[in-house]
C-alpha cells in the first residue's frame, strides 16, 4: 500500500507557518479518518527556549486549534526533547503522513527540517510552502485545483504516481501527469533555427500513456490529463506548481538504482514551488509503490 494506516503527524513550533501547515494536516486527517498528532520538539539544551514557543504548550495549542479548524478530527498533542529532524523521522516510521511547513520560527525558506525530511523519511512528507497564507482564522484551503505529479519512469516516480492517484481520488480532483523531456536538438538562444521533434514527443507521450494505463484502470473515476513538456525538469515543474493545488514528487530511496550525483529535481522544486509538495518516500525494506 502507498500509505500506512497510522496517524497524520504535524510538526509545530508556534509560528504562523506551522499553524498554516497544521491546517493542511487537519484536512488530511479528516479526509482519511486518521488521528492527528501535533508534535512539538524542544531542544536538548538546558537553556529555556526562545521565540514563539517560550512559556507555551505549543503542541496542546496546536491540537486544540486543529479541532476548531476541522470539527470531528481526533487531534492529540505530544512534546518531545531532541533534534527536530531525528524526532520527526522516528514518528514517520508509524505515520500515514508527515506534514511540515517549508520554514519555521526562524523564517528561512526551505529550513533545515523541511529540507532534511524532503530528502529522507519513512512515510510520505507534505511540505507546505508559504504556509502562513492559511494561518488566518478565515483562511480557506484550495480544494478545486488539480493534483500534479512529475513522472520520469524511475522507481521513485512510480511511487509518486500511485500516491498522486490516491490523493486525486480522495480529493475528487483532476490529476495532471507531467513528463518533462529533453533532447539535444531542443532550440536554445543562439541557435539559428530549430528542428522538428514531433516524433520524439509522440514517443514520450506514448510511453507515458502506457505507464499510466494500469493506474487509470485501478482508479477509473479519476479525471486524468497527460502532458509532455520539453525543457529542464526542475524549471518546468516549478512553473506547473503555480497553478496546481498540490504537487506530488518522488525522491530517490536507498534501495533505488541509479542514485543521482547532482542535487535532485525534487530538492530544486522544493526550494521554488508555489504550492504544497507531497514527497512520496518509500517505507524501509518495503517493496515500493510499483
């Protein structure tokens, strides 16, 4: 299965960004009838915490806010001491989904916690960009936009494809599957003229339809659009994120062949995406989502 039957875990730190991400977590917990765990991590240092979490039970406040935001959600709170990445990864081992903002109380875009969890975790990780957009009491989460998934034929992309179909089915959303392709004869500035690449594009699209066919049969009620886009993958997917409600990406896992030697497309998209990004991690020792 692509998802476990465990809780949705939301990392909270008292910031507006973590509050906005918490609301996405509450929505996911409500949609899939899962417990929501609001998890706050205190530093191991004996000095008192500084910033928004000082003298507050951040986790209890977050759980109460989740219950107000989405009535009926079973939200519980926990506070632990340690390194945030290590604690959240430990909870990911039993979670259905892990939800974090792309930045925390420090305010740095794609902070160290979200960046580390995007690279490695034992369950899917939802990273909510500019999450403070949804921190206001009257904020409304996007419900009508499409779910978009990037696909390149790799094992990680096959995991992402399954998660994307499940997300689109659960939301009642259209699913857009994007295959970005490159060719040495693609036109670039400085070239006098371009070549006809119709046959190559048709081959790419045909292979994509073939890969998607089993999932279309399994999820016949999902409205699917298949798109092939020429260019560089990270740039093309970043543009796509501007009109998507949610983007699903795969990431290389330790048991995948062909580990990339350069920063992955997933990491570069995470740094720039306009919409929340769901990273389809594989559970350890599992068969993957093929």
